[in-house]
C-alpha cells in the first residue's frame, strides 16, 4: 500500500473530507499513469480493482460507497422534486388554458343567445304591429 496526504476529495463527485473519510486520506495508490489517488477516488473510479488489490481498504471502500449512494439518492430526490414541480406547473398552465377556452366558449354562447333573443324580440314587435 502506498500512502500520501491529498486534498483531491472533490474529484468527479467524490465527497469533501469529513471526519469519517479523513482517516482514510492517507490511503491510496498510483494509477497506470503514475498519478497518486486516495481511496475515495479509487472507490469512485475503480472499486473492483481496489477491492482486489487492497483488501485492507474494504472499510474505507464501503464508507465511500455509502457516501456515494447517499449523494446519488439525494440527487434523485432533487430531480424527482423538480420533475413534480414541472409537472404541476404544466398541469396548472393546462388548467388555466382550458378555463380561458371555456370562458371564451361561454361568452360566444351568451352573445349568440343575446343575438337570437334580440332577433326574436324584433320579430315579436313586428308581428304585434
């Protein structure tokens, strides 16, 4: 196992250091490009390799997986809430449009009814003469 201190917790969605993952900040290994990465990076990028080559990392890998799962769950909940908000907004707009169309239809019917009533009243006046 190769170890060094890093501040690379924020790479590609890996959480910022917390009390629980700081104890693993010194755990890491070099990738094929000879770039050192901490256990959190490995848990995010290649957990199968990390489990196979560093069995002693399993507690850190599990914690990183839990944090990733919680982060993904929160993102899904936010996306779901946004979709519900969008659906409700679109649904409200449709209801408002339907109400406007209904109101226009009612106004047209009232005008038509008033015109017919006036026509009948004129006919009645003419017939009464």
